[in-house]
């Protein structure tokens, strides 16, 4: 599944799962732009790891909720690495917040929607025209089982991840005759990143909910990202592909 010579943009690529996606795409032959919102130290560290693999990389500071900043960021990537061929919308807020809808602050709701969903809209809006012009593109939106199953205390996160699936299907339709595919990965629980912030007793309860009785390895998720970014996935579009260790199966 070599995608050598392509340029990938990974939002939230500076840590956790995003770092693994960025490195996996680089190992497959991509040059990679890694976004960060405030401090770029982590993003720059990932850039160094990518460069050690022999690929080009750049850290890009951008507020995904701000369309003008996203447009400027995409232009910066094009000037440094080349136009974006592969877009991975990975950035997300609200995953570890445990608060009911009634008690949730409206400001937290607004922030989560502005990054998780509006941010994906903004990046697609800015990257898709160039993909269409060149006749090739891959858009991969990272959704969640919280979006398909709901999540206690995760109202904003679940709503945005459900919204991403609708956005995915619409982008797939709009890009289908222009050489662009768009798919969502519906992820379950993966070791590392935000899952480490969950209290140990709840980690155990969550893992028991999985048919495979374990958290996923981040690389198992990134393998699917690389596949969907490759030419081998060219007949797959508009899909919500669950990678969850059987979280949606009836388990006892």
C-alpha cells in the first residue's frame, strides 16, 4: 500500500493516535503536515521523527475552527510540501469529559463542535478543490462509536462524531466523480492518548465491553488509515468503517 510522493495533512497529529497516523503515513511514503492549535512543541517533535524516516514534514499552527486560519495553513503546506492529497481529520475535543447534557457548559459544547465538526468542514472545504483539480484525493474522518452508540456524559463528543459520518457521506458524493474518496473510521477504545486519562476502574469496565476484551493498539487503527489513503482503497467511499474490537457486538 505504498503512497509514496503524496502529501498528507493530519489534524491533531502531534500526540496520541494522531502521532501514530502521521508516522504510519510517512512510513508508507508520504510527506506529512502535522497541525497543532497552541503550542507546537509536540508537533515539531513528530516532524523530527518523520524526517528521521527520510520524509519531509512540517508543523502547522492552526485554529481549526477558524476558516481563514485553515486556508492559510493549507496554503503553507502547499508552499512547503506540495498540495494536500490526503486529509486525515483526527483532531477532537471532549472525549474524556464526563458531564451530562443538563450540567454541560454551553461554552464546552460550542468549542467541541467548532473543532470536531466545523474544523473538519473547514479542512475539507479548503483541501477538496485542489484534489478535484488534480483528479485524486483521499479524505479520512476519524469518528467514534460514541457517534453511533452514544456516550454517557459525552453529549458534545458523541454529537460531533455522529455529524462526521453525515459529513463523510456528503463529501463522498460530492467528490465521487472527481477522483476523491471520503470515508469515516468509527474507532473504539485504543491504548494511549485520551484513554490513559480515564480512571483505571473505568478502563477495565470499558475493555470488558469489547468482544476482543482488550484496547486496540494505535497501529491497528493507523493501518486502516493508510489503507484508506492508498490506491488499493479506490472503490471504497462514503463508508463508516468500525475499528473497535467488536464493541457493537452483543457481549457477555
